C-alpha cells in the first residue's frame, strides 16, 4: 500500500501523458503516428511471432559481452592507476583524451576493424563503458581516507594485504557507481550501433520497422521496451549496492 | 623505570603557499616504560604533529626519536596510534577489524584473541557488527580493542575520546584505566582537555603555542582512582590552565 502511494504521482503523470498522446493523435487524425493502443497491439504482434525476444536477446548478448569484458579490464586497470602513481600519471592523460569522444564516433572504426557482425557492437560497448569505470575506480582509490591507510600501515601488514583488504573494499562502492554508469552508456550505445551496422537487436528493430512500411507502432514499442530494459539493468546494478560489504557507504 | 621513548631536539616545519610554517621547535623529553604521559597545549600548536613524529608517521626535520634506543623511522605495531577521528575499517566486522593486525597466528587463535579483546572492552555480542551498526562509544571501544589485540608496547592516543559526550568520555577514561591496570602499556596521550589529562596521566607536558616548545611539565602525584573534585586536582588544573594562558575563573 505504502509502495503504491509512493508510485501514485509518477503513475498519474504517466497516465496524463498517455491520455494527451492519445488525444493529439485522434484530434490530428494522423495516419502515421500510432495511438497508445496501436503500440500495445504492435507489441503483442512482436511477442506472438517471437521476433521481439530474438531482438532483445541479441541486444542483451552484445551488451552483456561488451560490458563484462569492460569490467574485466577497467576494474583492475582503475585499481592499478589509483594505487600506483606512475601508472596514473602515464595513463590518465590518454584516458582523459579518449573519454570525451562519443562512442558513436567509433562506429566507422569498429566496422573497419571488426566488420559487420557482433564483434563491432561488442567493441563499441567495451570502448564506451570502460572509460567511466576506469575513472570511477581510480577515483575510488584516490579518495580512500588516509586514516584507513595509516591504520593499515600501523599494523605492519604487507602492501599486498593493504591492497586486498583496504584498497579494494574501500573503493568498491565507487567501482559499483562506475559499473552502473558503464552499463547505462552500454545500453545507449548498443541501440545506436544496431541502427547503423546490424540486422538484429532492438536498434535494428526500430530502423527496420520504419523502413518496412512506416510501422511507427513498432518503433515506439521498441523504444518503450528499450527504456524498460534499461530500467531493469539499472535495478540489477543497484542490487549490488545492497551487498553487506558496501552498505557502510550508504549508512548514516 | 627504564626509558622507553626519547624525543631529542626535534624540529618540524611544514611548507605552505604562505611560506614555511614552523610547528615543532627544539622539543626534547622522554617517556618511561609503562608511563602515561599526556601532552596538552593550545589548539593548533602541533600536538598531533608531535604524536605523528613519535609514532613514525612523519619524520622530524632535525632531531631524533628513539624507542628502546633505536631510531623511529616508520610506524610499526610496536606502537599503535588511536586517532581522533577513528579508523575502524567500516567494511569489516568488529571481529575482522580486531583480527586485521594479527599476522602469523593460526586462524583459530586470531579469532580467540579477537573475541577475548572484544569482551575486554565490552563488545561481547557485537563481534559480527559493522561500524555503522555501532554507537560512537562502541566504535572507540572497537578501536581500542583493535590496538590492544596486537599487544603493542606503546599506545599513541590523539584526542581519542574528544568526539564523545561527557558521560561516555568519562566512561571511556575509566575503561582505559581499568585496561592499563590489567595490561602494561606505555601511553602518550594528546588532549586539549586538562581534566582528562589529570584524570589519566602520570605526567603532563604543556606545549606552548606554535611553534610548540616544551613550556612546563607537571607530575600528577594522585593515586587511582582519582577524585576529580579534590582540592589537589583542582589546584593542579588551575596551574596547568595558567600555563596555557587561560584564566582559571572563566575556565
């Protein structure tokens, strides 16, 4: 009941927006732009013939592969850059220069290097999500409070133990923030990449629906599904914030 | 009692944008084994810097610090620093914190030792709690237990109870005295609280304002438990406050 009460304002605004959308389409007698109901029936059509699941699966496979690959590189790299001053001073300028380049700008290079197939979008997702994760992980190490490092030094434990038992757990909350940002960017990029260079995935579904007879009901259906899956992925990442090992960061 | 810590003519200057900032100036004193020495002085005079230098976290520009005759060049578990802001690792439980510094022991021994010291400071039943699940007083107890468990010869305490309310502060002082009566440690306590210094210390050193020099040394001749309202204690407090340039009537 309490949850419903909390969601009520959002649900109300959503209902008003849908009603306004419906009203505008009916009033303007648009033949191309669909009503909300047409979007619902369009979604049903996609679900029934199984096309939707194939496209969702293709997009999630690419995001999953590229993102996990990026995590495997970015987290150790960020920890290393944060912990070893020489690594930071050497690599940080390169990362800072590459970071502002839009992942979309990498599409021609991705196609040139990897051709038209899954490797290109996986590379794009990798390249787009690695930067926020490296930056957040490095910053997570740099912002560890000195008192913890001093306490560890006081007990005379080895540098490897300090790294394993102080640096990694202290930086973990920020690593998770980086992962959340990285996954969000990855989901944005996969849709864009699929629109340009692929023949499957939710991005392709949007372009294909428009090209194959202006099926804007399917275009909007795909857009809404993209939004919902994005929300779901963020929710999954937020579950990590509930881990006992990072709750200290959110307490008090 | 044999001499444990010798501070010999130490001088420390920090560099800042506004030029050099001398903090410690020609400081010399010694601390005997098992003695509790309190260092008091005006705010910002360099008490914490002095403690950092003695504990090996910082090096003096001139002079020497020796522990048992050996020059102190880096921190070690021979002396544990308990800082004002606390440093209990919040991602570890109380027991894991206590086990952190116990190297070279079998796991079962580490657990036993950690549980023993948790009980000693009154944290029995809270071994699996995290820092954010503890009160301020309990956190201080955990910090104290984590220091004691490695059996340090020296405890460096930097205003350890200053963040606690008056009642908890008093309880922690008594707790510390009880522990020190059970286990022998040399203690260097930095505090701005003259009453706390008189309550705990065998000797009180008064530092001047920055750059800190040793202005006066007071012996505290009263046996434990000390009655803080006694005439002798009050007279000593007035004398120390006078050294600190505080009018005792308004203190």
